[in-house]
C-alpha cells in the first residue's frame, strides 16, 4: 500500500529547464545592452558550458564567464545580467499542468507528501514557496541536508525516516532516471518516472510507472491501494 509520495521538484513539478533557458536568454540580452561586446548566441553557449561543467545551480555563473572571457568583472554588466536573470526567472517559474490538482487529490486521500531534491536548500525552498506549494509537503530534504545526491541511499533514507514511512510504502516521482528512479528502486521504493519532464532523451527509465501527466499518479495510487483494501 502506498502511504507516501516523494517528489523531485525540477522538471517534475515545474519546468525548470524552460525557466533556466528563458532566464539565461534575458540575462544575455541585459548584459549586451549594458555594453558587453559579445555575440548573444556565443554568450549563452558559454554560460551553459560552465553550468554543465560546474552545476546548473551555480550562483556565480556570470562572474565566471566574465573572468574567463575578459580577465575581470565589470560590475555594471554583472548587475545587469543578474537583474535580467532574476526578472525572467520569476516570470517563467510555473508549475506543469495539473500539479496543484494532483497534490490536492493526494492530500485529500491521506497520502503523505515530501520533496527530495539535489539542489541547495534555499534554492529549493525559494521554488516551493514561490510556486505556492509549501502547504502540501510534510518534509523537504535537499543536498544540504545529507551532503550527497541521488542515487546515493542517504537522501532517500533521510526523508523516509522524517516521514516515518517504510520504503515499500513510498513511491518516488522524478524526471531523472539515473538518479530518481535508480536510487529509489535500489532503496526498495516504488518508482514513477516523470516522462513529461525528460531532458535527457532517456529511452528506458526502468521505473515501475511512467507518467505522461503528473495526474496519472492519482490513478496509480488509487489502483495500487485498492488491492490492499
């Protein structure tokens, strides 16, 4: 019987990469408008090159690009980039369709819910509160809480202990098969792959269930729990 749902947030509850691309695009425009002598496409590519190498949550990305390309940081250009990024980020931080409906249905059904993310604690909470989801989750575990990322067993162990639920009674929902699905299955949890958020062209997820829409989760849990009544 499924008693708890553990959810990733980026590309599972919200379209994180759509937001990231829009924010970087706006930052590049702002920096160029402030006087940065660089082709926009080249600038965007250089920003993402560092993101992929050092982490998509890098908080000093524009400083690093400016230092690498020019050997110094022009703070007028840096400030323009940061402001452009934040404005666009706020405007593009949106839930996938049916997320709020799904969480409400699960809450009504007595299902415990938590978030398990590899992102830093403050970044995760900024997204959860910014999206208006902070009343749905009993517990939130981030990279800062264990110092390890999925598929390490530590994050899964931490959140299940906090929620007081056995692995077999929980289902992990996430978009990253190599982290969310692999780690949860190894820990004995059920798994559901957020296929709609797939950014890795994953052909086979290995999950127990695949979700074309997050609302599919409601039917999966109802059917699974009906077997035990």
